[in-house]
C-alpha cells in the first residue's frame, strides 16, 4: 500500500476515571474502555471493527472524532495530529470526519424538522444558506433515497430505516472523507438492514468515502468491510483483510466469534468453540493476555506476559503468544 | 469539494416535481391534538381564558367602579347589601360592589401569576440549564442553592424584604418569583442531564455545533414541554401565595381590589351573616387555581414524551 493512509490511530487509550465520595471525592480506579489501540484506514476502504458489547469499539469511534477526549495516544488524519488541534481547528476538521449513530430514534432531534436537521451542518460551516441550503437539503434527501418534500416533516413521522437515512444525509451534508458508522444497522429490522448497507456501499462508491464500520454482527461486517479488526476488552486482538480473517482466523477469540455465526444449513455439522464465562471487568482487566481467562488453549505465559500486536505476514496482525510460537 | 457537488447535482437532475405534500406535524401539533380530547384540560383552559378575558376587559365587564364607595351616593342601604339584582355578589362595608371588585381582582392575580412565572422562568431555566449542562462544581453550587431556597421559610423571607421596602405589586411578584424558581431549575436540570447525553446532541457536536447552539437549538426545545407543565401548575400556587401574603397584609395594599385582601376584610363578617364579602373572592381563587391545575395536568399528559413515537 503505497499511499499514506487516511487515518492512522496509534496506541489510543481512554480510561474513564471512577470517583468515590462526595465532599472529598477521590479517584478510586478507572474503566479501561480503550487500552492501546493501533490501526490504519486507507482512503476509500472500509475497516470493520467488531467485538462484544462493552469491548470499547464505540468508544474508539468517538475518540477518533474527539466526541470523547482520549487519555493518550495519537490520531493522524491526512497528516494532521487530530488530538493537538485547538477548538476552532477541530471544528473545521469536522467537515471531513462524520458519524452515523446506532439508534435512529435517539439520534434525531424530535423538535427539529428533517430539513433543519440536515441543514444544520451546512449552516454551522457556512456552506450554504437560504434557498441554496434548502436546495442542498433536498438534494441530500434524494441522494439517500428519500423525497425532497420530507424536509418539512418531523423525525417521529418516519420509520426506523427512513430515520437512519436521514442520519446518513446529515453526515453526508459536509462532504466528509471519513464516516464512522457506529452500529448503523443494529437497531433496524433485518429486511431494512440490507437496504441501509446497500445505500452506504453505493454512497462509498459514488463519493469515494472511507468508513470505519463498527458492529457486533460478523456477517454484516463481512459483507461491507475490506479489512476487519477484532476487539476484546479495549484491545485489538486481530486485524487483517476480510478473506484471511474469515477463512484463516488466527486468534482463539476470533475463532470463537466466527464459530458463533449461524449458518443457514441445518445439515451442516461443524466444530464449535464455545466461550465460557463472561467478559472480565474493564475496571480490572486480567494480567498478561486479556483473553487468557476464557481462552480454550491458554498456556502459562499468557497469564503473565502481554502478547505483542504483530504482523505475522501479509498484513495479518494478531496479538497471541501461541500464534507466534507455532510459526 | 467541487467533485462532490457535481455528483450531487447530477444525481438529482432527474428529481421529480414533488406533489404538494402537507407540512409535517410537529410535536406541538400532536400535543394540542391530544389536549383537545381531554375534557377536563379543556375546562381548565376555558376557565383561564375566561379569567384572562375578565382581567383584560374589566372596565367593560364590571358593572361598577371597584373603588367607588356607594354609601356616599346611595346612603346606608348600600352598606353590606346582600346579593341582589343590582349587586349580584352584594356590597361590602363601604358600599363597594363585590362583583366588580372580584372582576378587577383577576387583574392582580393573573398579573402576579404571569410576572412571577417570568421571574422564576428566567432564573430557573438559566440556572437549571447551566447546572445540567456544565455539571461539576457549578452544578454542586446551584443544587445547593436550590436546596437552601427550598428549605427557607418563604413568609420570613418576604417579611424581611418588606421590612426594608414598602410592599408593592412589583415586590410581591419578584418575591414570589424568587422563591419559585427552584422547582423549575430542578426540572430543567434533570431534563438537560438526560438530553445532553442523547445521540442527537452528540451528532450536533460531531458536526461542529458550539455549546451555545447545542443548548438553545437542541437541548432547551426538548425541555420546554415539562417546563410548561411545571409553570402552569405553579401559577395556581402563586395565586394562592399572593392571596395569603395579601391576607397577612404584606401583599397588595388597599384600596387595590385583591382577592386575598377582600377575604381578609370580609372574614370578620362571615359569622354575622354577611358571607358574600369573602366567599365570592374565595370562590374566584378556587376556580382560577382549579383552572390552572386542570390545564397543567392535561398538558402533562398531552406533552408526555413517551407518546412522541
């Protein structure tokens, strides 16, 4: 990959402090939501980010946009260190980075018309005003498959799928380069999911968009992604292109996740790796490899030493002692 | 950017001329639709509309001058006259027409209710929004202030003010407004706390909206409904408060026709049979407070965000 990546995330960390006491409150610990995440996204590609709920994947998306301030780490977007920008520079950069949310009911202001919602980014960045803005809003509505007269309606008059399209139109209004899709279809009916996914793919092709696609559904991610990163307890455990991940998963956690995907063929018998126990608390994550408490093949070293996140060949990154040993 | 724009326009070139579609129904329109179906709420609205009408057009509606003492022109017969054709609500000790005085009294009560509400709204919404949005030490301080005012004996507070300044209408509504804002601030703070965590606020932040814009365009419009309910219900108790203040002699001063003042004056004659002097203003208070409470309850149901799907 010759060209510089659009987005480069290095060792990103977010610890949410936990306070106790009222008068003399002190920090008693922290939730290690994201604990050293590193990846890159190339121009025009879709990086899928998967993991169980609470693994820090949504937080990662928000950290990149600085909707949450990171504790440490670096985020480089087109050669600029996003985390060193001041307020005004950050506001300007928001034109290039947008987000689509999970819940189409919570992500649209119920007191604003759809036209005002989609027009807001245009107003804030001074892209268009008056008639011009109205025209752009109508164009955007058509682009996402709605009708221009919908601009005068309110969000509660739409279905979940339509609302998600409105959310997409809002994100698209500023002609962004990167869109963080935070589980954009998880809250939708299965029949609607496909429509929204197809819309996102069409838009990507049309406008050369780059996606960070966050999801917990591996089959959705498989459909849309070029490369996939698997997260567990605030860390990425495996990152590679889609085909090698699905055909040749190396990390035991990835294997377990993949074996949990239902296959629509009742006659097919396969070996399933069942994970035991729950995800450990991110307040006090396990020592060594974070997965060792649930790993079916864990060895002594996994308890003490944290495995490095390394390229094992052909851009296939994995953090596991056993993979390294077997090579 | 130009490339993008070109693509956008070409994608839209074949835009069909959309048929005239009705404008969207706002949540306010939905709320009004629900409110209209609620008979009790509409009764409350009617009572308040009627009282407002009386207040605005008092000089046209009232049969007599509320301050004119008829004993000077009509003699002793006009003193404490029971309800009759000429004086529907009777007359008081000075020969003043009680009906006219009750009608003029709506002016005082409604003025107090509206003005005190404005005072408490300005303070309550500002402090509540600031506390909820910024949190931390500011929130701690404002929440502490709310509790202090809640705990402070209201009459003592007004008394201490009156000790320095002569009682006046302005003083009364400022004082009432000043002790009523905590309930509004509390509602606003709670709402802001929950709304600022919603995804649409996050979305506004993601497109680069500033704090000011987020508060005024996204958060406050979603707080208005519960605040309206709070204010409507509060108006009833404000009218009661004004009446009690005046009853105790700290409110509006004679000869201004105020309900509380009339009740106070007439109470000595209740047992001796001249009940009309204080009973009619008492009924007026009850009716107005009932109106505000019925409307407030109806609004709470009609504007319930859980019905907003």
